[in-house]
C-alpha cells in the first residue's frame, strides 16, 4: 500500500542518516589523519644533559627575525606549560609553531634559576597523577616523546601544620584514607563522606571540560535550563563554597583545615569545592618531581616543537596581537629593541592570561567590543605571592631534610586569619602572615647533589597583595630602593623564623637568601600584578556560565587561549588548558584521542 511504501522509504531514510552519522563520527573522532596521539611517540630516555652550552641551544634561543620560520601555522604567546602543551600537540599534528617568550628563559613557572651554585624551582614544587598510564602521565610522555623522567617523593608527601599540631598525609589508595582516620579517630564518618565526594568530583570533572568544548550556545542553554544538574552533581559542587560543604561534614576545625590545605590564594569560604577537592585528590596516588629539576619540562618539550619546523624563542616580548580588517587575528607585534617586528600566522594562541591578552594586547576597537568586555568582567586579578629562596650549607642528609612538603597555618580559623592578612596595611602585613608553604627542591631531585655538591635549596611561599609593593613598580628590577628591600626582607625574615620552629637545625646553615615579590613575578613571569596562579579562583570564576565562556576559542576569530585561565591553576590545570586549546584549533576532541591511546598502552602492557 501507499502507507507501507512511505513508511519503508522513511525507515530507509532514517537508517541512511544514522549510517552517515556513524561514518561522520568515526571520521571525526577515530580518523588517524590529524590525530596527534594516534601513535605512541615515546623513545628510550636519553641521558640527562647537564652541559650548559648544550642546554642553552634549547633553552636560550634569543629572538631575531632570521630565526623565525617561514609559513607558520600558529604563533603562541608565552612559553608556560599551557603554551608549550598547546604548541607541542599542534606540532605532533604536523603544524609549524612559533612560541614567543618575553623572559630570557622558557617555561614560565617551570623555569629554574641558580644562585651560588644552587638551583631553585620557581613554581613546580611537586606533581601528582603521574602514575603509569594515568592521563596526565600519558600527556606528559607524548608531548616530550617520553624524555621527561619523574622521581617519586616519599609516601609521606605532605605535612599540614595547624597551630602547634601536625597532620601527615600519605599517598596510596588506602594509605591516604587510613592515615587521615588514624589521626582523626572520632571523624571516620566525616572522612569517608568527604572522600566519597572527592571521588565523585575527580571522576566527573571531565564534564566541566566538556562545557568548554561543545558549542557555547549549547553550553549556555544547558546551564540556563538547569539541564547540567540532571547530568551530574559535580556542577552544583563546582558552584558551592568549599567551606560550606566541609562544615556540613564536620565541626572539627583542624580537620576542616586539612580538607582545605592546598592554598592558592582564596580562603575556603570563597573557593569552589570542586577545585579545592581536585587539588587534594591530585596527590592521592602519589607525588613526583622532574628528575633533573623543573627546567627539564621545557627542555624536553621544545624539541618536539622543533621537530615539526617550529621554534621557541626567548626575549621576545609580544606588544600586541594583529587583527585584520575582517576582525581576525593574523599575527603579533614583537618588541625588538627600539623597533617593532610584525610576524604573521593564521592562528594566534595566548598563554599570557585572559587579562593580559584582552586588556593589553588587542587593538582598542577590538578590546572595546561587548564580547571582550564581557569576558574581562568575568575574571579578576589573582593574589600575588612572596617566595623566599634560601641556600643552605650541607647536604639533605646532613641537614636531616626529607622530600616532604610542609603547609603551615597559624590557626585553624583559615577564613578569619586570611581576611585579617589581606586587609592589613603594608606595615602590618609581616605580623599577620596566616600561612606558608615550605619545600626543599634538593631533597626531591636525585641529581641535586651532583649539580650543587654540599648545598641544599629551600623555598618558602606565602600569598601577598600587589598593593603592598605597587609603589616600586616603576623602579628597575634588581635596583629598587632600600625601603622596598627592607619590606620584602622583613617578611622573609618572619617566614624563616617561623620555619625554624619546624626545622631548628637550619638556624646557622643559611648561605644566602633571595626574595621574590609580586613585582618580581610580574617582571619574570609576565603575570598581571604578580598572580602566579592566573585569574582569581573565587566562586565567581567557577560560575557555570563563566566556565563555559572561558574556553579555547575567543570572540576574535583565529585567536585562542591556553593555560591556567582556561581550566584551573597549577601544572595539571594549565596542561588541560593546553589540551582544550589545541582541541579548538584542530577542531578535534583530543581527550578521545588520548583515552584511545591510553587504552592501547594498557593493552600492550598487559600482553
């Protein structure tokens, strides 16, 4: 009959459409063409390169126009790990990429410096989730061709000091939980509930990344209609205060402090539960440090970029992003002495952060557009930091130092003591420091004794307001006046005396001390107002509409963002920012490619 005929035709049509959709999806996600992770690129690790001249060939390629490759596919502004990740992934997809770094060394927070023969890391103190075949490990292996090597820290990786009490954290699936319950025997139920929520967050956080990768209009519809909350509770937890969740689990303020201890400038009251919990979960399977020091990260990623014809050039300050008459990003202007050099490419990627990129690098007419102003209104400057770099006389064995890090809090009232500190005047600040982080890079790197015989490096970090140092922003670096020196060393002295309460054996072992302020970070890292962790990680930043809007793509066609401002703070957050960015540039969901590679590697391992 006619009805049967029409039904048959519609049935055939639907089947044909489904078949075409399947073919498209297979081509879109499983086609090896354009897949940077189609093959395992790891090689047998080469011996550690310690010769300064050989390392300089990779790490100190100073910008000049003769070194700029022809026919570029992309330009990356900034060589932090977010920029290097995006560049290396594009290089693995046969793209010729130029990375431009304003500092004299590449790596951003991954770079190191030496004083009196002692090497210091600037921002990479330890890393988690680098267990074999973990997703982060797979990424780091692939973007370095397997040349990055990692050293495990002691199982007792962190100690949290609250007032006069110490709580020790141990890595391991069961050891992490067992240690917490042993130290808080009356809080077993609260700990179990917290760890259950932590597991939920860790397993569902890819959904947050998906909001940044699907079309923005779809994300916004799902958010505004509340559909995301039908998918997973992780979205609600992301927009919920960390303090409000943990206060419902326990009234024990020491335990609340332990649940909140990885501090990134935002007190628990104003922090996202998801972000704070992810930082705790990050080390649950273990903690690692790059063998040879943090500079090995850039040293081993850069050759992957070079292999595809790209370059990483330093002392190349990008003044502006070029935008053509069609409103498309088409290159950058680099300051070269008193001259400006224009470099063109069909894709521009910024690892300089949302504020630097949109407020200072775009032409004024583009910056003034409602879309750009809307994005700028979604974020605010992060808190600055003070870092105290101390060279100690003696080996780690002689000084009785281990690889364990110390997170030290003046009391368990974290919100209150943080508020008091941030509201302090410049004169009051050093008397109100609420917390500090203490780490010994030499104790983590098995190569440190060879590089710095008889010496040990120590780093102390705390947060600091840019406003306390702003008066000296126009004075030249390393030549600021005595008042500035007095201020920063008074804070450093308070921090070191506080640290001596935990390490009294170091009292007479100091060889030298250097102090970095928010002005230092602004100069060497290019971070606005010295904010090492990018845009502030308050609840406002993790409003779901803000999460969806701060993505790889930008309102300016062919301009993309990478790094901490795309996902979250820290190396892992910046790496994921790089993956999200590269996915946008390649128009490919790279997480699928990574998961398929991860599955193949696991199968090979089991055979």
